[in-house]
């Protein structure tokens, strides 16, 4: 019989399981402490539970951390890990650890492949191979060599996290709850192309930072890059965002991958300024890494700088994002899944 994974469960859920196994209710909290605090991999290691209780639990349950099946390190210290999905190494996703000064940020995947079909993204081209469970997403935090040293996390790996909101929310709960990692939500950023119904839930149900993949301010043009524009127009996404407070601790940024001659013109910069007018936000300009059979090229450094400066003159803060880990194909848009959800 396949065992149920405890990873991702709350102390209340663990209490139910403990009671079912004939253990006292307070054991739920102890199990949570073993899994999230002490990070044990087996129920057998939970030594303040009775031996008989551990044995009963082990019949049906396991901690369920999946270990990586591959890793690669870039010359700049970025490390890419490959994780199996639901025990299947043939259906692997990536997690990328990016060191930066005293920060260590983990870029996690939320789905194997993706349904959203963005034209510039290799993950989108691979099709969809399933959403990750909370346990599989959390395994990316637990299974890497730097597991105990992480300071931040971005949901920017493979997949659209708001197409898997229930599981992603469970992960955010573990990361931020006092019984979990007790991280401030400011340490977490979720990147989305703007799946409206779940974007509202994310904004209501968490305080994490938001990054929206925008890429083109003109709806007709954006629709040719990102089919999601037809279902959830970027204008509606921005109208929703305007209803929330981004003037305090919580931040919103917009990701803008630059395609030569296509979306890097002054006309685009001006339209972007109009679209985001009055919103407290920043824009990240991302260098595009060419992918096969995609018609647009990479914008020149000069074009990117001119675009950035035009936005700045209009009052919008924009930064050209440094690319990390290119030599191991971990740069945004180049995950083995080759995603550009950045
Ligand atoms: Fe999916 Fe993100 Fe790639 Fe679009 S950019 S296809 S949402 S992974």
C-alpha cells in the first residue's frame, strides 16, 4: 500500500492522524516539530513518540521528503537541483538555489510542465505533466544541500503557481507559520502570468510579494506571446492589483522580457507607463535567451538601457536583471524545463 506523506500537513491535520493511530492529540504538534523543525526524514526518528505509536504510524504514513535525483553547480555559485515528481524521476522538475551576499534564494517549481503555453517559454512548449503536491514542492526546500541556510524563496520555477493554488498555499503556510519555518511573507515572492480568480485568492489569503509576467502592454500583441491574455486580460489583472495596498511592506513587480524590435520600442515604454501609472511598483527588464523556432531575438544592451531610462523619466523604477547561472542553464527561461516565468 502506498503510504501517505506527512510533509505539508498542519499540526491540526497531524493531530487527527495521531489520534487515529491511538496516540495522544498533542503528538500532532510534536510530529510537526520533528518534520519542520528538526527535519527528520523518518517517523522512526521521532523519539518522543512511543515506539509502538511510531510503528503504527509507519504502517500508513511516511515523512515523504523526496531527495534530488541530480544537481549541477554554476561558476557563479548558482545550484540547480532536479527533483522527481510523485516518486517518478522520469517526470522531474527543477529547483534553483541562487546565492547573493548573505541571501540564499530558492526558485521552486510548482508544476511539471505548464498549461499556459507562453510562446517564449520552453516549459510551455513541453506541455503539462501534472501539478505538484505540497509535499513535492516542499521537498525542494528540504532536499537541497543548503536546506538549513535558505533565506528567501520565489515561486518562479516551472509551472504557473496560481494554476496550483491549493497546494502552493499549503506550502506558503508551512513557510510562514510559527509551527513551520516562521518566515516573514516578505521573504516569499510568487510569480504569475495573471490567473485572475486565484490571483484574488493569493492577494486575499497571503501577504507575500507578487511578480506579474507582463512582457507587452498592448493586449493584441501580448495575446500572441501569452494565450492567457484572452482569458484574463492584463488590464483586468492590473485593475485587481490596484485594489490592494502595495505602499507598505508588500511589493508588486512586473517582469518584462525584452524581444528585439518587438516590445522594446519607445511606443511600448510609453504604453507601459500608462498601464502602470500611479501604481507603486517596479519593473524588471529581463534579457531574453533565445529558444528554437521563436521569431524574436534578444534586445541589445543599448535598447534595454534606453527602455529603462524612458520608464525612469516617466517615474517608473525599472532594473535590468542580471542573469545568474547561465552556464548550467538555470537562468530564467533556461531551466531544463526551460521556463521563463521570471
Ligand atoms: Fe507556464 Fe510560466 Fe512558461 Fe508561461 S512562462 S508557459 S506560465 S511556465
